[in-house]
């Protein structure tokens, strides 16, 4: 049995990374359940993905760079495409 990884930053979700109610869905897009680490969930809240990524790019370089690095190894996928799109923005 593998561990889920955060769809945004690629971190493995430990027990500490999921909330006690067993819901790690606060970062879900369009009602889909996605595994999201506590840090990303706290940071993103209910912001739309694109706005959150732009905010990170400006204000949270460490997380932004972790996310970019994680998604640079991935192909396709809505989140990956969005990360790459925001990365190209000036
Ligand atoms: Zn994360």
C-alpha cells in the first residue's frame, strides 16, 4: 500500500498531513477528491488554483519552487499544466 502524495507539492502525506476527520479534500477542484498536504491546504484554502499559484510565485518562493520542481517531472494533468502556465507568466 503506497502513501498518497500531495497533488500540489508532491510531499508524501503522513498521518500528520491529513486532518483528523480523514478529509484531505479541502484542495479539491470541482468536487474531485484530491490528496493535499496540510501546508498546501492551509495556504491555498478555497482560492482558485491559478490565483493561489500566482500568489505563491510572488510571496512564497520556497513552496512555489518545490511545486515547480515536482511538476517538472510530470506530464500533463490539469494541475501540472496550470503550474507550467503560471511559471511562464511574467
Ligand atoms: Zn503540498
